[in-house]
């Protein structure tokens, strides 16, 4: 699970950097789509790593099973 979350974070960063390059080249629609995808991926990481009411994370619960 840790590898998957790490790859999601790294991919989100790469998408943001790629979107910046596309903005500079004038491809605005593709850049906005890349930013939207990066935000969705970052949101998934937040959901999986945010603690629940009991103090456990979803990622920790998935590994325990």
C-alpha cells in the first residue's frame, strides 16, 4: 500500500509539472485536465491517509486485513 500511495503522490507532482509546461506552450485544455487528474489523485491519497474517528487510517486497516 505504501508503494501505491508513493506512486500516486509522485505522479500527481509530475502531472502538475507537465501541466505547467503545457500552459506555457498554449495547450490550456490539456493542462487543465492534467491538473484535475492530479487533484483527484491527491484527494485519493488524502482519503486513504486521513485518520478515522478511531485514529486508524484506511491504508492501515487495509494492510491489517
